[in-house]
C-alpha cells in the first residue's frame, strides 16, 4: 500500500492535485479501502526511519516507492502520518 500511495498520490503532480502531502493522504483515505494496511506499513516505515540514516529513507521513498515528494527530515515524514506515528512511536 505504501508504494501505491507514494507513487499514485505523491507523484510529480501532487502539489497541483492535492496541495500538500497531507491533502494527498486525505484523498487516498477517501478512496481507498486499505487504510489499515497503509497505516501498518507507515508505522513500519517510521520505525525503520528512526534507526536508519534519513538520507537512506528519503532515497527509498523516491526510488523504491516512486514518490516525487521528498520529506526534509524524519519529523516531516512523521507529520504526514501523525495519527499513525503518535499511536506507536514515542520519540
């Protein structure tokens, strides 16, 4: 699900279509049935990101997940998935 979200909603047109990454996530949630799976995968991504070089995580998001959006840092990634990250990640 992460790949579908990042490549389909945070593509090169996401700013024009959704305004912000959070707008893209709202659009995803309105049309997707796999929200719980996306939340699980987002939690796992954040868990990995807390113990990995953020440059590596950002490269993974762009290269492997197909996103045009590149979060500036871990806090920005956590902000996107705020309810998910607050529920499981304490930092």
